[in-house]
């Protein structure tokens, strides 16, 4: 039987909340399975809430309050936990940033920007400055730090399989100074060479017309249904309808089939980095 893992309630708001949830559950003599019985959630899901790894959905908080007779405590506090988990991320993206840590597979199609998981600090700063020009330097740096922190998932022993398709324009065109863009492409190439990510580039004449205005991301999990996420500069949408997710997955497979193979894509990225470095970038 696995040893019971202690929860450090001082580490964060979500872990304080989770520790209190475990205390109340055990005080009531309930197992994880017993507390989620009658809800739409599983014991593993509840365990991750207790360890501060997930936020608690409102309906589950109400279910817990009812079974534990805690007078609405967990419902009242769940919004505070959500805000603490959100950090510097936009409210619509925070659940996806959290889900990335649990994913077995992450796949992306990127047609407008190099994805956040692959961005350097200078690229992230340029994007944030463009989309949030009124941010103070401190606010912008907080967002940059949060974006770079997401990429830490590539460093862990249980890192997800990450596959991204980049439109060729993201490699050939840039609003960054040429040396900084070379550094950005070098960063991507290094992740590829280290086996952290798989990157394909879709040529200019690839079959992108239906998707030119729609980047999207898929996340697959060990014990949850897959999700799809898409966004614009100031909004995001998470789709969990199985039929829609499957339809978009098929579209992604068609894009992947039309893209250059990983080896050729890496060569293109490395050559583009050299071109930027030596002022030879191509139109």
C-alpha cells in the first residue's frame, strides 16, 4: 500500500484548501471514493484537488459541502483557489495551463504565433507588449515568467509527448530583431534535438485555408477525456464534446500529413536561424 503523502498547507492557497478538504473528509470517516459517490467525478480527481494540483469545480464543491455538512465553506472558497491557481494567466487559459501538467500528449497547430511552450523570453515579451501595451513592466514580466514556467514540463521525467505544426510564415517572418529571432529558432531546434518536442512546418502552399484564423491545441490524459482548446488575442475556448474533438483531430491529422517531415522541418528551422543571424532571411 502506498505511503500517505503529507500536504503542506503553507505552500499555496490550493494546498491549504486541499489539506482542509482532506481533514474534513477523514474526520467524517469517508474515503475518496465515498466522498465523490453521487457526483460526476472520480477518486483520482478528488485526490489531485486535495494535493493542490487541481481547482475544484463549483458543482463538486457544493457536493462536498452537502456531504461533509461544512455550511458552504468549500463553495465559498473555491473561487479564491481558482484565482490563486490562475496566477498571471488569463482566466480563460488558466485551466489549460493547469491541464498541460497532467497531459500525456499535447498537439498544437500554430498559424499566427510560435506557441507559448516554445517561446523565448524576448519573443514572449514582444507578444505581450503587442497585445497588452498598457501593462506596466512589472505586470509584463510576471506574464513572461508564467509563460516560461509552463515549459518546465519538458524537463521532468514524465514529460508529455509534444507535437507541434508551425506554419512556415512563423519561421520566415518575424517582428523581432533578426538576432533575437535566430535565438528563438535555435531554442526550438535545441528542444527538437534533445527529443523534448517534435516539430513540423507546413509550407506556404499547404491546405491551411479553413484553419488560417484558428490555432488549436489538443490534450490527452491518462484518466480524462481529451480536450481541444483554441484562442484569439483576448479570448479562449475549451471544447470537450467528443464528437467535435474527434472532428478537429481528423483535421489535425490532415495538416500533419501535408507538413514537412520532422527531419526536413528541423533543417528548415536551422537554416532560417542561420539566415537571420547573417542577414540573409528570405521573403
